């Protein structure tokens, strides 16, 4: 089964619970192989909103990337995601960061995620669970990409969520 990495973020309601519930919904489509710690992060783009919790999970799935992305969108809608404007507050945000070593460019899906290499809130949790994963376009490991970014408002949150082993 291909390994994929999914970024999770939430800044409305019970953020950690929103993320737990999203992972539970994804269990219908994939085996959860690893979860990063939760990170407290400043919003990007639209600054007049609460801080985010962010994390990354590694999953194993037989679903093709476009079908996985559709399942992720369904999970977001089931959890009440609304996007009144770009980069605005949201109950949950799920991004397909990497799908094996594939490069996918189809309507509404770009893998690897086109901005992941610019975002510490993605790379820090991803490096916790897959520091040697390779960005298939840039040819650098996640650790290498992370060390090239400035430190900017991304900290371990101290909040816990259950790991797959604790369930």
C-alpha cells in the first residue's frame, strides 16, 4: 500500500477534538501509521483569527490520490468545514501533502502540496514522523526543507491527542 501524508489544521471550536474526529473518519479509508504531536501555530494569510493546531498523519491506503482527496473533502464537510474566504478560520482543514513518491497534477489536486516546503507548520510535524521522506519535486528531505525555513510562531502545543497505539 502506498504511504501518504495528510496535514491537519483547526482553529475553531475544540481544535484537538476536530482533528481526532477527522482522523477517525479517515480510518474508513486508510490505516493510520503515525501521528505527529500537535503544534500551536499562528495563522497564515489572514491574521485576524485564532491560532491553529496543526499536525500530520501518515496513512497507508490503496485509494488513488484523487479518490483519497475526495474522501478527505467529505470528512471536512462532515465536520462542518466552511470556507467563507481564503485562509479564513475553519473547524478542520485536511491537505494531501505527499502520496508515496508520486507527482500528481490534476484539477483540484497537486501533490506534493504546492506550498508545503514554505510552511513550518507543515514541515515541523511532518519531520517528527518522516524526517527522511523525500520531496519528489525538490529532491530534498523534509528535514532539509525544514532547516531552510525561519522559526516563526510554530510551537509544540502541549495538548495531547491519542495515538493509534492508544486506541
